[in-house]
C-alpha cells in the first residue's frame, strides 16, 4: 500500500529493497521469512553489511554514520528491512545507547563507542528495569557511589534482553538517594566483563533464553563512563525512550506475518479445503489486514507531525501506536497458530516425531514459541496499561 508515498519516496523504498535483496545473504533472509529467529552471528553479519553502506544507523548524526533522511524515509528504511526479512540492527546499539552517546557523550566517548556500536563490534544491553522498578522506573535502587576516579556499583537489573550476547550494558543507577527520585539518577556504561558483574538467565515459557538478571557486586566503573552530567540520567532516559515513536507499531513485522498466514491458509488442508475458503477465517484475516492498514496510516500521520513535536520529545500519539501495534502483532501470532492447527504443536520435543505431523508446514516449529514469546509485546517499552494512562492524561486530558 503506497497511499501517501510520493514518486521519490517510492523510488527510495525500491532502492532499499534492491539493496537488501542483493547484499544481504539469501539464506539468512529465507530463514527469517519462514518465521525463524536470527542467530547472534547473523544479526552481527547483517548489521556490518548495512553499516558498510551507511544503512545501519541512518538516524544518527551524519558525522557518526547517519543519513540526512526525512522521518518518512527513516520509517521506510525500517519497514523495508522487515519486509525483506533482514535482521534488524541491534536496537540497544542503534536506537538506544548510540543516540544518547551521540547527543550527550564527551568527544572521547563518541570516538571510543560510536564506531564499534554502529558496526556491532560491541553488543549493548539495556539495564533499566529492576525487580521493584519497572513501570515505576524512577524507583530504581542500583547504586553508584563515587570513589575517586571510579563509581562503585551495587544492585540488580532484571529482564535484561540478550545480556548473554552483550559486551556492555548501559544502566540507570542511583547516584543521589537524598533528592526527588527522578533527580538522583545517572546514566552509566558498564563493561559486562568487569569483576563483580554476574549475568543469570531467566527461562521463559516458550523454552527460550532471551532475558536475564544482571547483578552488580562492588563493580568498579571508571568515572569517564558516566554519560552526560551526574544526576541527569532521567533526562537522557526520556530522550532515549522519546526516540522510539513509530517503530513500536511494527507494521512491517505484522505484514510479513500476514503474508505467511495467507501462504499457509491457501494450501490445501489434509482433510478438506484450504482454510482461506472458510468465511469465518477470512473475516478474521481481513479484520487483521484492515486494522494493519489503519495502523500504517496512523504511523504516517504521526511522522507528518514530527516536525511540530520536535525531535527527541515523546509524542503521546505513539502510545496509541504501541497499544494497537502490539495487539495486532499478537493477533497475527495467534492466527498463525490457528492456521497451522495441530502442526503448531510440533515444536521442540515433538520435532523428532515427524510421522505424526509430516510433512511439517513452513514455520511450524516456530509458530507456537513465537505466539508465547509475543505476549511480551504488550509489556515491554512501557506496558499497554501505562500507555493507556499516558493517553488519558496527555491526549484525553483526564
Ligand atoms: C520480554 C521482555 C524484555 C524486556 N527487556 C528489557 C530490557 O532489555 N531492559 C530493561 O531494562 N527492561 C526490560 N524489560 C522490562 C520491561 O520494561 C518491564 O517489564 C515493564 O516496564 C513492566 O515492568 P514490570 O515488569 O516491573 O511490571 P510492573 O510495573 O510491576 O507492572 C505489573 C502490572 O501492573 C500494571 N501497572 C503498573 N503500574 C500501573 C499503573 N500506574 N497503571 C496501570 N497499570 C499499571 C502493568 O501494566 C502490569 O500489567 C523487558 C520486559 C519483557 C517482558
């Protein structure tokens, strides 16, 4: 659907499409097209290919590898990556810590961290949430106490995504416990190989290892790894979260899932007609597709407003995109399981029982884990309940 795209923007998107098809290894894209997840090596390989062509961090300042693209072009870039089944560059690097360092870091920090962050030579993880500080993030307790040229860090982070792959963690830490809670927080970069850091896996219902606990036991962090000013970390965290306005909708991802659902539903079932002939199924699929189109138009509307809200400032409408986007992403995973029927049960333990399910349809082994896994979409990036609170206050003015 190109409803709002000019000829130039369509050409821009087509150029990206051509690049992804030619330059990104076809086997990686084929695996992702089947609904499988990229490995760490695949993510790093693809990010390096994109970075070599100026396509890994287009939203960064130009001097650090960014592009002078319009907000719409940046959106098209992320859409085309999803549609081409290219693994997304590591969001902790490119969408989170990179822009914070580029905007608030010292020159030495920029030179030290930005090139390897863009090129995935460093894998970052995000150390914000704690056991009693999630939605109420400012309640965080992990402390950093200045001791000469170091901070001594003690405490615990939780739900740290892919910390098992990471080399470094960017943390919110409490540097002043005596002031209003938002005012005593700092933004600190910590080497995960430093003595006193422990990463412990959390096993999820889908069987995967995606999130972790990270413990800090008297970890000595050089003071030159503080980003910006001490006790201004809350401002930098807001800037970081404010950068993510429209990507949360995940329109490209939903579209790829709809395409897979259609492919599978069009195949003749073992006993009877293809599912796509069932009017109830068609109605559900159509509703998903129509709502995705509406979501895409809302994304384009928010992008058009970006100039008015100002860069780095959260647009409350992005809360609407977060809620609707996560709901549709989840609905697509549900529909995928529905289309696969009993074959969706053929995952992990049953995968070695091919006679019961053979031949397994495309992506069957990943559909149910993905369904479970995607329950997270309404929790992370600010839970949907929190987003409703933002909409009530900032848009409906309750
Ligand atoms: C898969 C996954 C990956 C994550 N990755 C990371 C990561 O890499 N780094 C990181 O720092 N964090 C990460 N998080 C943490 C995430 O940001 C928090 O889970 C989220 O902010 C919610 O916090 P909580 O889990 O402490 O729940 P709580 O804040 O305890 O909330 C519990 C429930 O109460 C509701 N609730 C809380 N406050 C309100 C309110 N004021 N109004 C209405 N309802 C409310 C919530 O919506 C939720 O349903 C991840 C989470 C998940 C699920």
